[in-house]
């Protein structure tokens, strides 16, 4: 009984102030007419021309690199462009094939696959080196005394970027092949795991000593400059130069759209401060016209290595 009385005392202490407060409220009751209803529709994504950067780096870096370029293209062409972010190289290819990516910015090896699905190259970049070509690199830890030449890579653990990577796999594989080293000659050949950021993951894996050698596109070490001591990484060799990264329009995209975007890209001038900021952020010095035939050297290499799919 004592317990019941104590419980009721507590409830009354809580309810009385509430009742008093509601009774003193100045707010007028709101009448709701349930006979009138309006269907709510979730906001829909505005139709836009989709633009995607092959996810060689993390999505954050991809966004940071191309944000200014997208803003410039929207302003110059008046077209509603939107950057989207595939998680993997393979997803990027599939999205272009399904017509979900209108403008693809990819490496030349991936472009060769896209071209088979009807995509058409219309522009290529001038690298920070000032050339329209780029290279792959083979890296090792600086303190790994067992690896001093390409021939020392035989029997070692190799981490590459992705099976569809040009600078991070195809080009170095061609270099190994020219030295008589085949895939079967390595202890292991693995690819960077997970979505995006694959170039960085290769460098970090070699830096951590998980793999003996790694292969990346030239320029990647600058991206990880603030993450590791670059003195711990040594560039063992560089591949020959191949045609650089390419812009391609998906099959069926309105030629007038492609022409407007291309003309805006070609108008970027590194001598203009505003344009220089856009190009620098994107890791380019300029954008020039491209033709499908420019990528025949990449096709020939893929055929030579039996990677032509």
C-alpha cells in the first residue's frame, strides 16, 4: 500500500504541471479537414548531362579535381552538367554502355573498351608535363635492397591498380613483357581493393611493405605527397609514353551537345589566370581534339598482351 501511494504521488506531481501548462496555453486549436488531401511527390533529380571521371583516385579527389571544370562548362555552354561517381573501373564501363554516363573521362585502355560499345573520343588532355601522352611507373620501397632493376621484380609480390588501368597495369605489364617477364613469373599479382582511390592504395601498400613492387600512373606520387614520406618510395622504371586520358561521348549523345562541350574545352587557355586555375585543379595543362585512331598504340599493346576484350 505504501508503494501504491508513493507511485500515485509521483504521477500527480508530474501530471499537474502538464495540465496546468496546457490550460494556460494561448495557442488556438488547429482544425484539420481530412476530406481534403494532396499527394506529395518526392523531389526528382533534374535531367542533366552526366559527366564521370574514371575512379582512379578517391571520390573526394575526383570531385575536387573536376569541380571547377564542371562549373566552367555549365557557365560557358549553358548545359546542365552533373558529375557522377562510379565506384570502380568496371562500373564506369558498364554505365557508359547503358547510357548512364554521357561524357566519360577515362584512361586510354578503358576508352578502347568504350569505343567497342559505340563511344567516340572527341578530346584528350595535355599532361602537366606539357605532353599529350603519359606513362606508367614501377615503384618499390627505397630501402628494399633486393630490387634494383626490372629483372629483380621476377618472383616478387606485385600490386597493380586495376585490370583496366592503363598506367597502373597495362603499360607496366608491357614493359615487363619486353624484359621477358610474364605474369606467371611473379609470386603474386593483386589489384588495389575496394572502390576508388586505387592509385593511392598501391603506393600505400608498397610503403607499408605489404607488396614488393607497385605500378601506378606517373603523377600519382604528387597526390600522396601529404600522406607519406615520398623519400621512402623509389621509382624503379617508367614505361614509354602512350596517348593520354581521353574524353568520349556515349553512343547516341546529341552531336550538338558534344560540339558545345568540346568547343568550351578547347577554349581553355593556360595563359589566362581563371582558366589556369581550372586546368591546374584537374591536373591538366590543356584540352585538345582527339580521334579514335589516336588510340591504336594502346589497342596494339592490349592485343600483344592478350588483354583485348
